[in-house]
């Protein structure tokens, strides 16, 4: 007696869901950077064939730039809320630093920040340019808010804040103890209030 209720899967495999694919690729690029992620790794992570990957996202550079756009929109959406709550430059400085450290440790789960560190060891000129454009938009956003809060040295403070945020992003990717990072953050914020 044979079982006629056996079903087999036929036809084309399901298409890659772009939203899910971008989220999965984002994690991979954050952990390893643009240069250190291969098409094979992307396909394995997204559980697709190279043909499906290319059909959905184009080449690796195109996929990375889409991931960068997604990351920037999420990062800026959260940062905008933080910046809008500040009533003076000192409070904005503290809020921004606390947001950054929490984002790098918890939201990014110690992976990295594509805006602040995405061009580290990247040799792809177009990718580096797009990351630098994102970073410029970040600096501009911070500087405009500092100016609106009455800072007389908004450009300089924005540069300092960005430098410290990059340091937090890099440190959070290592095995540095969280308490140590928060202690450093407190030191910077206290020094800024002097």
C-alpha cells in the first residue's frame, strides 16, 4: 500500500522579502563591515541563491547602500527625539551621549555603527563617500540643534560630540565592561558642564 498524501514542494522558491533581507544584511554588515562580508555569507544568512539576492538588491554595493539608508533612517529617527528633548547645550550633550551608548550597546548589540565606523578599512570609494555623507548629515543635525539651543561654538561642540560618539561606538564593539563605558560617559558629560 502506498501513501498518496505525500506532498512535494514544486515550482519556484519563494522570493526574498526585501525588508527581512535588509534587516539580516544590516546585522552582518555591522558585525564585519563592507569588505569582510562575501556574497556567499550574505546568501547563507538570507537563505537565498545569488540569483535571488542580485534580483532583489543588485550587487553587494547596492545592498550595502540600501542597508546604510535603512540604518541612517532608524538612527536619525531615534536621535531626533533625543535632540528635541534638550533644553540647553549641556543637556543635549548628555542626552546625545547617553543615547549613543545605549544604542551601541543595546540596539546594535555591540555590533557597530555604520555611520560612524562603516568606512573603517573599506576600500570601496563610493561606499566610503556615502558613509561620509551620512556622517555629514549627522554632524549637521547636531550642529543645528546646538545652534538652536544658543551655543556659540556649535561647530566645535558638534565635532567633539561626534568624536566621543565614535569612541563609544568603537569601545562598545570590544569587550570593554559596560560599567566602564558609562563611567567614561559620566566623566565626559561632567567635564562638558564645567
